C-alpha cells in the first residue's frame, strides 16, 4: 500500500493523516488485539486507495479534434478536421480502435447545436445525428447508429442551408431553409424547424412529430423566461406583477413577486445572475437594476446577493452591496471532490458611481467612475462574510492560453498594490501553491482554429451561399501538468483528479481531449484495492 501511495505522488494532507492509522498498519494492530476491520472500513479504505492511484494511458490517437468528445458505454465520438471538411469519428472506448468515420459539414451558426454531438437512445440503441454532404444540395441530415455507423433513411427530398442537429426531447431537431418544388414554377425556400420522426424514419416539421419536448424539464411560470433548469422570471407587464418562480417535480413549487425578492422593479434591461444547478444545490441570485437617462447612482447601493430556499422560496439570507456580476463570482467547497458548497464568492464596492444613459432606441448604457472594488466570501448557510480581498477593479489578470481544468477552489486576482495574487476561495488567503490539491493536475490549452466547409462543395453556378467556409474553434486540449507551473509533466494525475474535473466513471477507460487527439485513461478497478485491503 505504501508503494501505491508513492506511485500516486504527494497525496492531499487529509488523506495522508487518514493513512497513518488505516490499511495494513491498522490491520496489524487490530490483529494483535484479536479484532479486525469491519467490511465498511475495508470498503472505505479501498475507495481512498483507488482515489490516490495514478491513471494509466490505455491508448492515444492522432486526431485534430474540433469538438468535445461524447461517450456512450462503448463508443467515443467527436468531430475531427479532415481534408478541408469535418469528419465524424467513432472509436472503441476500451481499445481506441477506429470504428467508422463519415464526412460532415459545419452548416449554419446555431448555439443550440453546441460544441458536441447529440445523443438519443431509441429502442435500446444509441443514435447520433449530423449535417452531411449532399449530391443535390448544400447538405442534408443523417441519423446513424453510434456503434455501427449504419444510417437510417433520414433525408428530405430537398434540403438546403441548415444547421447541425441538436437533441430535443426524445429525438433530434434542426433548423434551416428547405427547398421545395412548387409544381412547374420551380423551387422555393422556406425557413423551418424540423424533427426526426422515429416511426417513419423521416425528417418532418417539428410540430408534426411527437416527443420533441423534454417532458422531464421542470415547469416554469406562465409567460416567463427560463433562467436555469428550475428558475424563471415572468416578463414585466404593465398590468401584472412580475414573478420569480421555481419549478420541480412536475409543478411550480413556489412563486414570489420580483420586487419583494430583489428590492427593485423588474424591467426588460435588468441583469440577473444566479446559481440554479439543481434541487440539491443552493439557489443564490443577485440583480442589477438600471437607471434612467442621466441618472447617477452609488455602486454600493445598487445590488445585494441573497439565498432562497428551493422548497419554499423563503429568503434565507441577504448580503447588501454584493453581486454575482463579476469574473470572480463562484461557489467553492472545502471538500476536495464533489463537496457541497461552503462559500459563495461575490463582489462589492467601497466607492464608485454609475451614470446611466439611453440612446434613441432606448438601449441603456452606463459609465462607472472612481471605483474601489473588493471580493468577498460569504458563508453559504448564513451569508456572513468570512473573508475579503481588496482588488483593483480597473486591472485585468493577464490572460493565459493555459489553465487548470475546473480549478474551482483558487482564483487569480489583481490586488490594489499592482500584484496578481492567487486566492484560496474557501479561506480568502493569498497562496503561492495550490496545496489543497495534488501537484499533478489536468491543464487545458487553447489551440488554433480549423477552417472547414459549411456546405457541400458545389459546381460553379449551382447555388450561391455567400461564405461557404467556417473558422471553427478547436476546443482546448487537456493534459497532465504541474498544478502551480502549468507545464506538461510525465507524471499521471490520480483518479481523484479525474473525478475533480467531472468524470464520474468508477472503473474502465474514459476518453479525454488530448494535445494530439483522443486519450483513453484507464481507471484501476476498485476490486484491486479491496483485495489489497
């Protein structure tokens, strides 16, 4: 066991302390006394040992990734750059073997298509959908079996300039302009949202397809904007009071007047910041009220941050002169993996004014003057200030093309004396080393973009689209690095670090965007450590 700890590198201090009286040493002491560790103790120790174990590289590929990697139980999927065109690539998760590859198009810009691939399970089979080259038009949509790459009969008679598909309820949807033949008068284009109908295996108008809505999505207040999975704010109306609502378990759990909660009137140009991760997470929000043309207000009097009870909507606490509309706003935990938040980080003002102005179209802008700003950590249960750091609000931390993946406990800030400091968001202390975590982390690094085709390359004069090429962001790679220096290292991060950046698999291979392609990291099975314990 000691060898396994050494192989993992330096462990977290609390793990080291736990190790002093557990596992082999504890077992020996208990054996002398005629006792033995319980099954629960052995299981807990095995889990600790697994978290401390280093990952192993199962396989690596040489792919120019231009999307996130999506995983099913057996397959890793991603868009990669081909010869001037995107390709949809599928690899076996365990071995890295290429299963299939298909040419794909970027299509129109659409935020709902996102940076990954849509996945839908239907009748026990996982499918994905993408925008593919056509022989008789700019592009069409395909629906394919993730494991085999076999396509379903899934195209319109005439398709044209469209976007990449996205998941909608129990199927796939897409938007674009579609060509239809109108008798002998030729073709016409119609902008339309379509959905894939599993019964006919055809794309058709979305309103004609069942199952395109997420029936499990929490409801929202009528005529309201959904801000998060559960939270909504009804639009301001001259005759009705604007409401903040919270939906869960298929019903509106509570509603409260906007003004009662936030202390100012709801307007179209107000700015709301919030945390709404789920029913088990704290609901914290703040809002910026806007002023009229020429109005001048003290910055410290404009906002407050408050926590609401997700069950009742009751205000649990309220912190004046604190807001979430800053780069440092976050929830942080003193637990190292999957911990409940203990501190809410917000910003406030010692001094400064904001002057509002409106243009001819009624759009509100503002200018801040003589600003002194600070960052605070608020106790998640009481709202009381547990730490404060004065910062230079006009200064910016120099941006880097490399950073720590999910470095949720630490943040770099510009102090008022001109220095950049690293702050532990749990304690508020300025630190020189992120010592709460292990020294080997996963870093991300920006990469150059790739130029790929939006639509099928056409014969001269067949149709006209304008810009047929898209300069596509290649999402940052992830690689083992020294946590403080942010430089690549040969040492492997531990299973705990993989958990910390969002991977929940308990064993087997997980696929990460590496510097040169996909990388399959193997998690040692928990059974190995149970046998040792």
